[in-house]
C-alpha cells in the first residue's frame, strides 16, 4: 500500500476563541458570524506573515502548520511570533465588532514542535492535514491556555526562552496524554520575537 503521509519536522499551532460557546447563546448569529470572520482573517494573516499555513478552521478554532510546505529553519520562532501577533491583533476584537459589554472573550493558543505526519488521510472522504502525537498534544495544550495566553511545550520554550524570561512554568495533566507535560505561558508584554 502506498503511504499517503510523510514524516515532517513541524511546529503546530492551535488557536481557539475563549468564551465562544457562551457568546453564541447571547448574541445574534450575524454578530457571531462577524466574530468568526475577524478571527479567521487575523489568524490567517499572522500565520502567513511568518511562513505558516492555516490547515483547518474547526468551529471557533484554527490549526496552523509551520515548516510545511515552506521549509524554514526558524519554524518554532515563526510560530511563536505568529501567536504573539495574533494575540495583539485579537486583543480589541470584541470592541471592534460592538461586543464591548461581553465579559469573557479572548484567544487561547497552544504550540508544540516535533515530527508529524503530513498528507492525505481517509479513503472515501480525503483530507490533507497533519496527524500524530504532536498535533494531539498541541490541541490539548491549547485547551489548557487561558484567555490571552500562549501556552508552549518545553521543546518550544527551549528555543524562545531568551525572548520570554518571565514565562510561567506549569505542570499540566492533559486529557489523553499519559505523562504530565511542562507547559510555559509566555508573558503577554514581551514582544521580542519577530
């Protein structure tokens, strides 16, 4: 059988709108749709600017891949830079679309790096994506990130720690991940990664 995926060293970024489910019960569909459009556009711009590819829009979440198909030595730095830019770009999003009275709305981001399998999956319905433990861990990490946070793994942090000396280390127990994971919340005020 011909393999449809290839192993690639990737950095995976998941970003998700926090407070979306509650918000969907409080505002009209038109405003909700506008919020998603703004979020998707800002994610796409931040990721593309740093040579990443938005692979999926999944409800109120985005999956981005760095180092495929554009191979870059600094793909970890690029993913973190995209995340920092995305947090900046989304900081005032609710006010911009007239939702300033909504209490909880923001973005949580998770980033991990390692070998993923990139390619086509499925037989009847085919999809092109990244799969594997790196993707799964990144998704769970993003779930642990709070509003306005960028949560990264030890593997990512080791490559950007000079730019984020105030990062907070957290021991995380993540659903479906057998071992505890050291996560690092990158400080919001740091803008040194470009």
